[in-house]
C-alpha cells in the first residue's frame, strides 16, 4: 500500500516519514487487506486522539476507559482462534525437525531451536500488535482492592484479566505510549521525560492509592502517621 493510498482511504493527512516509519511496517506484517487494515488503524487512531474530557465531567473518562477494556475483551475469541492457528503451524515444523517431539501442552516450545522459537515469538508479537497492545490499566474498588493488567492480558485471557468487575469502581487509570488519563484529573499533563515532572506524576499515582486505601496505600499512610 502506497502512502497516498493510505491517506485516501483514511481521509487523514499523515506525513510520509510517519507512514514509512510507523504505519507501513505494521501493514507489511499484517495479513489484512488495505481497507481492513486502514479501518482498524483508524479506529485506534480516533481512540488515541479523542480529546480527553475536562475534570467537570470525569465520569466520561471512566466510561471511555471501560469501553477500551471491553473492546479488547470482544476480540479475545478472535485472538485465541488466530493463536491456535499459529501454534498448529509451528507444531508441524517442530514435528518435522524433532523426532523426539512430545505433545505436552504448554511445553512444546522448549523442544524447538532458538531459530524456530524466535520465529514463533515474532509471529505472536505481530498477532498481538494488530490491536496495539500497549495499554495498561489500574482499577481501584470501593473496598480498597485493586487490579493491574494490560491489553495483552485481556486478549490472551491471563488470570489477572479473566474476570474484570466494573461495579463499585472508585478510580481508573489508563496509560500507553500516547495517552495518560485517570478518573481523578482527566488527562495527565506532566512531561515524564523531565525528572521533576515524572516525580509529580508518580506522587499523584501514589496519592490515589492512599486516598482510596489500597493495601499499599494504607501502609504508606501508616508510615506518614508514625
């Protein structure tokens, strides 16, 4: 797909350098057709560049974060189907090249050489990358319990993200390479490349744990009260 084709399909004006360095490599490693790829990319672009709501309507920030989580959940079945296909393909290779291969679920990869293991890991990464799995989530509930997970956990059905409860939430935080938002202040404006600004951001996140009395937050409060 050429640069001008991408811009035409998405109706966006993207600099050629950005297309060549960021978008084209994703497309070249994707099994999707032009229209499908552009539709998925545009969906993520709109989600990332959607203006964050001001603090006066922070309920919408919570709604946006929950929507983001549910989008990943809705793709779990598709990911698992594609992952099984990937595993099956690599199993064929392993069985050909390793006469001592044993069908031990969860352990088959150890019988593969570094070359095949690297190929498999690269293909698995490309599969995950279709959804841009760089989102991390932090949820605190009214009773002080919390959940920390990322978008890969949601897609793969990892234990920490199997059953996400959306009731009784008092705090949510979403971060990735593009945005940093929470239900307390909305969009983060700290420049994390600056040491002072980074410390302010970390202090804010620590304060949230103390405010909503997580296990860690209660320990910090106890230290402060000594």
